[in-house]
C-alpha cells in the first residue's frame, strides 16, 4: 500500500503532491492500471498544534478541576471526558492495585471507576495521532475539549479567550 497526498483541481483531476509520492506511484503501477483508493481529508497540522497548545494553556492557567502532574495527563483526562476513549469492563477482582499502578505508569492517565455490583470500568484516552484520528473526529474532539476546559478547568473564560490563549501558547 502506498500513502500519497493528492490535490484536487475541481475539474475531476487529482495530482500527486510530492515528487517522492509520484516516484512511488510510477515505480509501483503501470500506465493505465486500475487501482482502488480511499480518499479522506488529511488532518490539519495547525489544528493539531492548536489542540495541544490549548491543553498546555489550560494546564498553565488551571483554576479548578483535578490537578495533574503534566499537561499530557490533563490531555488524556480531557479526551476521556470528551468521549474519545477506549473502555474496558472487568470483574472486581480482575484488576489488582499493583496492576492498576502498572497501567498508571505506562499511560499518561487512565481512569478506573468501580461500578457497584458491576465490576470495574477502565478508560484509556484514544490517540490523537494523524493515523488514528481523521480530520472530522479531531475537529469534534477539539470542540468538546474546549467546552470542558471552559467548564471544568478554566471557568469564566469564553471560547474566544481560550482560542487566544492557545494561539499564544502555540507561538
């Protein structure tokens, strides 16, 4: 499989963005060969940078909410709150305190919740990597995280002020 960037000209023609990508295509396929493609919008680097800068700014300006060691821990907590997490249900005795500590050392933040009579729920934040999350999901995550920051971490600051803080942090 080859991953290449394409530019659409609006008239039905796609062009390979990079010389390296074009070379890969030319080395792999013959002229006239039919190939399958799945097209999607790429993640925005500036949006990704803004997301991380917003989390860092929220960490630096935190007024309320749970305190974390690093902005990365806060990022994981925010993603879990926004619903961007993997959730596992285990029986009460299946997760020992020692194993919970191993998880906490390995991951930036995990949430472990004991549900009375229903075992334990363990939540891990999902990856925000470019391969793991498409543009639309990243936009949704950013919007939800902004709401959570404004409500739980830096209350009293509106969306515009948060965006300004994020842009300043990104510089």
